[in-house]
C-alpha cells in the first residue's frame, strides 16, 4: 500500500469479559500499516466486561467505549458500534472471536487496490480451547463481481462466511445500512447479500483471517439451537427471509433479479426436502418431516416435482425404517455427505 488506511474494529460484548482482552489484542497487535480504531460496545453486561473494557481503553487511546444503560440485544449493539465507526474500512468482531496476525493489513491492501470491492473475506478457523496455527503468508486474491457472488449464494443457499473474517468498505456499509432487527439468526448472511448487490466481493486465497470460537455458550447454540432439527429449520427460514429481503430491497433492480430469486427459492426449498429425505435415510423417527415439507412447499410449490420432492413422496409411501441406515436410502445419504464435503472444499479454495 502506498498510503495508510484507517480501519475501525467494532467489538460488541455481553458477558464475555473473560475473552475481551485477548480479542482486543488480536486486533491491535501484528496489524502493520493501518490506522486503527477500536470501538467496544458493552450491552449492559452483568459480569466484569465493562471494567475490563475501561481498563483496556485507559491503556490504549485507540480504544473507545460505548456503554448501554439497558440491554438492547445483539443487533442493536452491532448497529450502534458500526454507526460510530470513523474508519475507511470497518469490521465487526465478536468479543469471543479473534483476528489472525496481519488480517487487517491483508484486507486493507485488497480494498485499497480494488476500488470496486465493498467487502473482503478469507478463511475463518473454528477453535475451542487450543488456538491452531493460522496461514498468514498468502498475498493473492479473487475478485467476484457482486452478481456472480450472489448467483453462487442462490445456487448453494448457504452462508459461506462465519463473520469475524469480513472487512467492509465503510461507504458500502453506509449505502446498504445496518443489520436488520427481524433477522437475528441470519443477519450476517443478509448483510453479505446486500453488499454483493451493490459492490464486488474480494476473497483472500490461502490465508486464515480470523478465529471463530466454538463453545457451549456461543449464541447460535444457546438461542437458535444450532445443530438440532429445530435449529436447522430456523436457519432455513431465516436464510429464505434473507433472500426475500435482498431481492425486494438492495437487489430489486438487478438485471437478473427474477432469475436469481427463483434460483434461491428452489434451492432453499430443496434443502428442506433433502433434510427430510436424510431423516428417512437415517431412520430419525423424531425428525419433524412434516414441518420441513410444509416449509419447502411454502417457499416453492414446484419443488414437489423435483428429484428431492419425488424422493420424499416415495419414502413417505414406504415408511421410515428403524435401521440406522436403510440400504434403499444409503446412496442419497452418501450423496448429501459428498455434496457437503464439496461445498466446504469450494469455500476454502475460492470463497464460494
């Protein structure tokens, strides 16, 4: 870079005092070549989060504190911090997550070089108690046109970004607005879709940009029952609502809007039926198949006539087995697993 860009890191915190100092240190250390601003937003924590935040701010003039007098919830906390950001670029970093060495420098280098890019991300490493070694030496990137990135999301239906690995151009954030209060589970996903509707997307190849902490009190696990049948249905509903929001808002005037929206519709509905089919394949008798099927038909009535729809109808006629994996359904279960592995490989290699 031939100049020093400014980057704001917004750190929302609620009862994560035990993680806060390490989080801030990951953002302030080993991030050369940038002018840094840290905004910690405490959402009326009942632990020592605010005391720790104040102690950090006393020792570092780059750190500012926003204190909520009442608990306002995660989305409002995010938006309050983002609204206060003054940097040219901005990132939202949960207090239990971490940045890797050089992450901000790498992201800022791309954003300075590629003026059409409104959002950049790389890989995020999931971790528990032990911090894995991060890949930090990569210097290459891929630029996706916003429409191409949106198309990839509509075809896969999945969010490929954890969140802490993202850095946005602040002007892009101002253009699309903050997080939506009505999408507490998929707010990040909807935000990324909106960014792609108005700008290009950058992906840093072969580097780890952040650590995403996977622990028992992670909000996705506590509030949204992540990993359960109920949690997966919440996720599907909010992913669909994200597509609806984007294509009725920031992406409404895209030339390919109708085609992209229909692709997303079919993809999300098919995912719901694939989960139901998998439940039959594995003999999960307590799986809410009817709820998944009903949701799929609400999103796309035509999904009945797809391979997934016909397969579920056939399985319902034959009934669910009590075997761990019925031989008749084993190929489709294997196909679903292979599809998941392929998706993870694409995400790691090219970002989509």
